[in-house]
C-alpha cells in the first residue's frame, strides 16, 4: 500500500473533523481502491461533522471518475436529509469556477457522462444515486 494512501486511511479515523476532511480529499484520488472506497463512503456520511461530508463529496466530484461518482451515488442511498443536502452542496462546489459562476459545461459533459454509465450499474442504490446527481447537474433537462 502506498504511504500516502496508508496515511490518509489512518487519518480518516481521527476524532478531528479537519483531519477527516484532509483524509477525504487525499483519498478521493484513490476512489477505485477497495480500501479507500469503503472509507470514503463512511466519510461522505460522517455522523460528526457536515464539513467532512461536503468536502469529501467536492473532492470526489472534482476527480470525476466513474469510481469517484459511484461513491457519491452510494452515499446518497444511505444519507439522511441533512447529509443529502451536504452531498449536493459538495457536488455543486466542485462545479463552480473560482469566481463563483457554475461551470455548466463540466456539469453537463463530465458528470452527465459518468451518470449515464452509472445508470447501468448492477446496484439499484447506485442507479438511484446517479439519477439524483444527474438531476442536480441539469441532466433531466432533455
């Protein structure tokens, strides 16, 4: 296991919300790794602090791979109303430019393409979550 991955996995269990945020951001690049994926879903649904949820979702949405977006979709299935809102906020944060203007091209092209792939995922929860993400990014306007 690479040292960066091992360190981030360890940090994900910290009692400090700031360290868990750092872990979520570091682990986002390892979303395809089974060890990281399990921990990332736990961070997306962090029971202690919504900042962990929001910033982990943002980091995964910025990575934008099928593996990364799949984890957000899985988390949506297990989210309460509050976590659901913070997951949505994190995805939105990933789609805005530094000046605060939404980057709609990235939303429509990048996430929509990934959500279209996830719409065929064998897991029902992933398909439902991907449909929700697609709606957040304007994918229902056809």
